[in-house]
């Protein structure tokens, strides 16, 4: 599945109609959660039936295309099933996980009881309720009774190449700087890339974005830091304005746009880098880090979030699948302490940048770690474990890589 994204251009009235559709989606999603809470043994099909029922009951719900209603109910179900999954897998927060619990692979963390959504930002249609203009495919018309009507698609990617049957879903997403249409297209994304005979281990760090087992390092893109001053200013502007005032709303919008820009830069960086690494190696090894836990560490959190490792890993795995390469997440045990030459444990604090071992091995600290990561991966290949993609897919989130993101700035 790939996602192609366009910006939508329309009239104010049309945007208002989109907002209305999004509110209806939120209504159905929350009604579904409520129904699940109030009744026993509710399953996916009950929620689907409920969405049909709501369509008959409420006029505004009736105006929304039936597949969009269904998608909302499905969204509620994925929140519920994620919660069920987590109940099986996770220990309660703060609970000491005993060796027995660990052996059952209980991981700590929240279970994520489904919440009522207050800020739904999208409406999703399946294969009906919309139509692309026949010839140019530069316009989309929403045909349900919500009166969204015909909107212009702005973006450089051409959806022309794909058959209408390949478009499985169309999603309208509201962002700080406008409305976007995402087309989820089902295609086999595999692409043949010749084998290179190379393997690589990556050690992600604070100083560098990563250092690989060949000793090369990629500097950290400090988008966030760079834009921090501007962000701070935008934050201050918000807090200075009176609550509920129009000026405050304007300031909030400006702040949201700043955040949006950073997240796009981060995404672009991750896609480019991951694509390049995966293309030029046959096996890519990296640490199975729980970023959530690391972010709890206060001093480091900003840099860790900043570097966007998680997004990078998701993209590594995406391109791994696409180019048919092996990606391995290894357990982060002693990767920086172990000597990559003789296996001895050489303790060192974070400030010591060079690994020096009695065996005579002297290496950059991060490179030593990267070699250990690679070795550990090569020892476990064949057992690549579950990837983040599978985990996230199971939890119902969308991990498709947006490749046609329209990053033009509209003012
Ligand atoms: Zn050694």
C-alpha cells in the first residue's frame, strides 16, 4: 500500500462541508466506543451494524457516504482491538515485571483504554462516495450528500498511472495549513535492486544521527533546534493573547504550522536516508530501542525526539520490504560496552568517546557499537523477529509511507 497525497483547493463553503463530515466521523467513532463500553461481547460486526443504524437515525449521519461511516466504526474498533492486544502483552504501568512475566514477553507500558476522540482530523471514504475527473484526474468530486463537491488536487505526483480499482481508500485530512487528500493505492511495492554483498550495522546516537560499522557517520539534522527560536516566539505569542480571542486563534495556527514544517523536514530526511542505506546494503542491523522509555530521560529527550529515530526505523523497514533486503532489530545489550574484537566487556561512561580494549582494539565508541550490532544481527539472521511495521499494522495504525507529500508552502 502506498499513499499519494495532494493538497485540496476549494471554496470556504466546501471546507466547511469537510469539517462537517469530519465531525460526523467523530460522532460515529465515539458512539461506537460508547456502545462497546455499555454492552458486552461487542465485536467488529456489531459496530459496523451500529454505523448503519446511526445513518438511519440521524439526518446528518445519513448525508455522509456509507463507507465513510463504516470507516469511522472501524477506527473505533481498531482502538478497541489495540487495547485488547495490549492487555495481553503488557504489564500495568509501574508494575515490576517478574522474570516469569518477562518470559511471557510482557512489556511494560500503558494499555491504552479507548478514549473518546475530541479532535478527529480526517474522514475516510472507501471505494465509493467520490470520483476523479476522467481525463486529467486533477479534480476530485465527493458525491455524497455532504455537499463537499468538486475540489482541485494540487501536487506533483500523478495519480494518472493507477487504475481506479487500485485506489482503495480516499482520506481527507485537515492540517494546520489546509486540507489534504490521501489516496491509498494497493500496489506491489517490491522493486528489484541488485544484491551488493554488503552488510551494515547502525548505531544511533545523540552526537551523530547514526554511526555505521564501517566508521562512517551521518550528522544529526537539528531541524527542531534550528527552528526552536522561532517556535518559542510562536509559543509566546499564543500565551500573550487573550483566551478565546481571534488573535489567539491566529497565533495558534501559526504555531501549528511551525510544527508541521518540522515534521515534514524530518520525514523527508528519514525517507532519503533510509532509502539510500537499504539500497546499498543487503542486510541492515540496528538496535531495538524503546524510544518511549528513552524519551522519559529528561535531559536527552529533546535530542532523541529531534533525531526522529522512530520514523527512521519505520522507513528502514519499509524500504527493506520494498527492495527485498533483510532488516534486523537486535537487542540493545552491551552493544557499546562489548569489545567488537575480543568480546570483553569494557565499561565506559557516555563521555568516553573511544573504545580501548586490552586486546589492542581501539575504535570510535559508536563504530564499536555498530560492529557489535551487525555481529549480533548476523548471528540471529533467519530469526528477524517482528518488525515495527508488523507491530503497528497489528495495532491498526497506518504506516504506509507517504511518498507524494506535497510540501509546498501555501500562504
Ligand atoms: Zn578487545
